[in-house]
């Protein structure tokens, strides 16, 4: 049976950083609730590990550049 891979092993480049909702909120200058709302409205890309949601720093940078 294959071992479950972590979010880091599955999705990201070794140089990318995995962010929690709180960390992403701080970078975006909004509340954690605002980040969750944008995730559920498909405005922010997210990755899921179990019940936890994570965002990638590179994804947030790309979104900010597009604004």
C-alpha cells in the first residue's frame, strides 16, 4: 500500500511555500474569513490535506499580479 503524500510532496516546487488561511490573509490584507469566502467562491486556488485548506505562495503572487 502506498504511503499518503503530504501537500508539499504532491503539489509544490521545493522553492514554493505552503500557506495556512491565516498566513494568506496576512499577505492579502484581508481577514481569514475573507480568504475562506474567496476560496469557496473559487476566487482563490486551494489545496486540501485532510480537513485543512492550504494555499501556495506562488498562486497568491500570481493573483496579486493579475489585479
